C-alpha cells in the first residue's frame, strides 16, 4: 500500500535481507514501477565482506578515520563521515 504512494525507497541492509522481506527490487518494481530504488550496503553486494553488517564507526575505522580523532589520553572519538558520504552518494 505504501509502495504505491512512495517515490523513493532507500535501504542499507546486507545483501539478501530485502529479498527475505519481499522488498527486493524485482518484487517492488512489479508493484510500484515509478519507485526509485536505492540500495546502499557497507561493503557492496559482492566480495569477501559483502555479508558483514556495517555501520558508521566500522566504516570510519576501516577507512582510517578513527585513529586520528580524539585526544591522546582518551579512546578514539569516531567519525560520522561514512554515514554522511553514503547519504550524499545516494542523493546523486
């Protein structure tokens, strides 16, 4: 019901989750051909890390952004850049 009124569907699950929910692109396309379907996963749809769940801090650590942040006597502060970058790329 909601799909027929929506313009965009954005999801960030691991590969296969949307299919298990019955909301994969092929299924949704048949119900709502007008829908723009945007799928962003942490490590892509294929490759050695494809099924690894990802989140902002993990992306920052793998990308080398966590170590240089914070204070010398404190744990790393982290970064929100990976989430912001994913959002920016999704809008393109």
